[in-house]
């Protein structure tokens, strides 16, 4: 089929889109009035729209395109696999070479105590899988009362019922009787937004102790797991104070509950380690993964399972009654393998830790001096700018939360850079292949955007 963009002008494409396409997480009324942005091609860290404008992809798509766009090597591997075996399932004691090779590769990349993977097609499905795994695990351990899963307010774990429930997005909970029963939320470690009455260090410890308090209140014998993103992404790149994860580690080591590190954004190099939990020195029992696993070239997710949980669940002699038609899909697994090979060969994880990460961080943090910025923060290649109306009072927010952020995001696009707005913060998460020159462009464009916003 010929791409519509080759035939129709932008306006006509926008009209067709408005007539038939319901976009995720979008106010369709205003989107249809303004017209959607139509991205037609991409190369490296650059996307191009239907008017031929080139824009730096400061969000790596949706936090996923680690190796950059347009990698022919992935396309070629996928094409070969399509011709060899486009589909077969992994149910009922069947497998295929791409699933075998990818499982071995992931076991090698994961921390030593993690050697098993369960596949699905997205981060949301991965967290649905987690939900069943942790409860089934405790059943098998003859502790069936351990059912409660603790998440955090403003955490994001996907859009299925389980993902939405584990996440702490109140607007999503409002869509129905959510969260489902047996999920409890504790506060997030968001110092700028919620902790300014004390130092970040004090706040980090207190925020971590919310977990301890919840365990004591609910009862350790009733709690199956705690789930958290190493850095909350969709919540606004909430980088916890340095004291948070060490205190969490103490609590998790003392208590008999499973720890689920949601690595859907933080995994595959984004924080300068293969997994975000490694960056923070915490030891997960389960790690949901997706996004950077394939760099978004094809949809694939999974749950990396520790030996403790795998032994408990897999050696019980029963089926684990869960799985998806596309679990371990051969073409997606091939895309993942080709993607991981690029990350390894080009040393992208180390690059984030020792080269482009520090380079961009230094320049990004300087934006904190801008009159509109209350706080600039960045770890690895995940960054945020908190916009404030008055720098002398950082607790003051804009009267209409979200409005300034949205304006800033749109101006950023005009300045040839994709940033995302969360409340009134601006966030970035660029591809790991970003060059120094492109990092300079990104920061200049962000600065110009801030200047243009008021
Ligand atoms: N977990 C985290 C931490 C995420 O950021 C996301 C998506 O942004 C998900 C899970 C859900 O992934 P997906 O959109 O692939 O279902």
C-alpha cells in the first residue's frame, strides 16, 4: 500500500485521521480542532513530519528508541525472520530459535539471580503477568493470604486493568472501580512537589519508610509484593533523593515480600546500566520489561524472573495458567536480538554512564538558572525541568496546572524538538545514540523554548 503521505497534503491527512482515529491519552476534541502531528519518517534521533520538518526526538518515541530510528540491521533481521518463520506460538511445550536465543541473551544481561523470562507484547501485559505471578507464587509457598500489592501514587505501570491498578494515576482510577481489590498505594519520593519542607535527604528516608509503615499497617503476612519504577517516568521523571533507594533496600531485605522493579523505561541502558535497579543497587525478584527491549521496532515485553520466584512457580508441577498468543513472537524476538546486539556492540550502556549522559546532564542542569525553571534534574538520559511562576517561592504553582507545560511542549515542537509536558514540568528521554552536537542542539532548543514560552 502506498503511504497516504505520498498522496495527500497534510490537511487532508489530518481530516481523515480526525474522522476515524481515536488516539490514546488524547483530548480528541482539541486534537481534531488543531489537527494531529503526522510523523512520516525517522532517522537517528530525528523524526520528519508530513510538511518535511525535521525534529529532534527528545523522547525517543515514547521512551523506547534506544538505538535511534532507521536501523537497517533490525529491519533486515526482521525481514529474514518473516520469511523463515513469521509466526509460531510458544504454548504447549513448543518453542522456536528466536525465543531460545533471546531468553539466553536476557538471562546473561540480567543480574546473576535472574535467569528466566516470560514473554508478552507490552509493558502493560508484563505488569498483568506480574500481578498473577506474585499471587500464584505465594499460593505455591502455602501463604495464600499474601495477596496485597503495594504501588505508589503517580507511578505508571500500564493501561490494562492490572497495570492501571498497580499504577497510581488518579485520573485513570477514576475511569471505573479502580484499583482492583488488593492494591494499596504509598506516597511517591517527589521532593520538589511534596517534600520541600525538609532536605531532600530527610525526605528520601521518610518517603521510603512509607513502605515500612504500610507493611506494618496491612500486615506482612498479607503483602505479596511492592512494585516501583526506579525513576518514575510518566509521573514526571521523579528522581528520588539519594537516600531513598538505600532505605528501601534495607526495608525490602528485612521483610518477606517480593520486590518488582518496573524496568519498562529504566531498563536497557537508560540510566547507564542494563537495568535501573542496578543503578540504584536494589535487588528485584521480578522485572517487567518492554520498550527498549526492541527499541520499539516491534512490540514486545516480558517479565524477568528471579530464581527464587521461578523455582517456586515452575517446579510446582502445575500449569501457570497465563500467556498470550504472541508470547515470544519469533519476529519480535528477532528484532529484540538485533537491537540488543547494537546496544552491546556500540557500547551504548557505557556511553550513557560515561559519555553522553554526563555531557547532557551538565548542560541540562544549567537550565535550572532560567527564570522559568524551579528545578532541573537528570539521571542517565532521563531529565525534567520544573516550570514555576516565581523562583523566589518554589512551592507556588501556575494557577492552571498543566497549561504552561502544554504551551511549552507545543513551542518546543516549533523549535524542532520533542519534549513532553507532565503537569508543568518538561521532560526528555532521548535515544542513547544522541551525539554531542545533537545534545547541544537539544539544550539550545529547550532554552529557546523556555524563552519563547513567556
Ligand atoms: N511500565 C512503565 C514504567 C511504563 O512507563 C509503561 C509505559 O509507558 C508501561 C509499564 C506500560 O507499557 P506499554 O505502554 O508498553 O503497555
